[in-house]
C-alpha cells in the first residue's frame, strides 16, 4: 500500500529533533535543488514523525529525512510541504531511518558518519559505540563496522577544532590515523597540529603523515631496545619550547617550535651536537 502523503505546515516541523549526519549543506547543491523545486515542485516528500505526546505549543513533528528539501522549501517561502508520517518505536529507530535514507541519497563523508555515532551517544540514545553501530547501521558487515569504529575513535580524539577540514579526509587517511592513534601517538599528533601556525588542510596532513609513517615504520621494524617510556615523539622542554622528532624520507628532523625557538638557540644546539660527536671546530 502506498503511504499517504500529508501536507504539513513548515512551522509545525522541528528540523533539529534528531541529530543530523550531514554537518554542512553544499550551497551549490542546495541552490540547484531550490531552483528545481521552484520550477517543478517537490518530487519526493520528506519523512516526519509525530511527537508523542504532542506538545502544547511549538512544532508537532520531528524531521527524519529530507533536511535539504525542507531547507529549500523554507527558502522559497512555502507554507507547507508534502510529507510521509512514520512511526518509529524510539529515537534510535528514527535516527536509523534518517541514516538509511541519507546513505542512499547523500554523499556522507566517513567523518560525518562517525560523528553521528558519537552525537547519538551524547544524546543518550546509546551507551557506547558498540551498541550504536548495529542499530544505526544494521546492514554493515563486520569489516565495515570495524572501519566505522576506528574512524569514530579518530573523531573522539581530534574533536571539532583540531583539524581545519576533517570532512575532506578519505577513509584511507582516517584508517591510518586510527592505527597511529592506537599505537599511542595521539598526543604527538595533537602537539604537531597545535604547534604549527599553518592550519591549511595540506600542511596539517603533511604534519600528521610524518607521524603516521614513523608509527608504520616502527611497527614493521625489529623491536628496538629503548629506555622505559621511550621512544619519545615530542618533548616540552620549556613552557614556550617544544621539540618534536619527525621521520623523513632520508632520515630525521628535530622540529623546534615556540617563542624561544630562535637563531641563537639553534646555534647552541648545533654546538651541543658537535661536542657530542667530538667534531666542534
């Protein structure tokens, strides 16, 4: 049986009733959709659920899917919108329906997909990641579940502000970050980002990639004997001076950052290195 289409007043819809898995709207795509709706009408109704019990005031329906369609219709100044009314058993099921629809229709990035897991947990819908994944992504096999879990760990660690464009990171890059994070280099990666004045995505990735390659090389190399607590990937030697080691194709760099990382300090360090190897001139 074809579900009944209802025409719901826009003022009666709460678009934020559920956490959304789309963190941003592509302005060009939204513009094109708005022009299409203006010319031909809305081809696909949105999906809503009724609040139970109905509130005394305010919107009576929560949005499940169709955020872009709802936004475009509001931008056009329409009074109502065609909608299917769904009856999810709880908030978790409503979120699963929203994610299922967007998995088909929208290009959700790996970062956004993992973010919605954490948002659902923060909203109290689930206790942990392992409980959330099978409810929100029931079609995922074990491999895809493990990959999603790894990306969620990266999102948890870096948060919303450490990376300039986390949504631009590919699944492969996020998986490598997760492996490096599990190797215990999470703090080193945050220090590298925090100590750099260049916050462009390309530079941020180059900083992270050096640490990733260091971790990958260590994992492949024979076990080396270090003192307890080593190897150290960075050291804060003063409040305003940080030293971080960085693997390169040809060897290693020691990167000094901070207010006192100046020319005279570099000369002192060069003297110390020459003294250590008995080559001071």
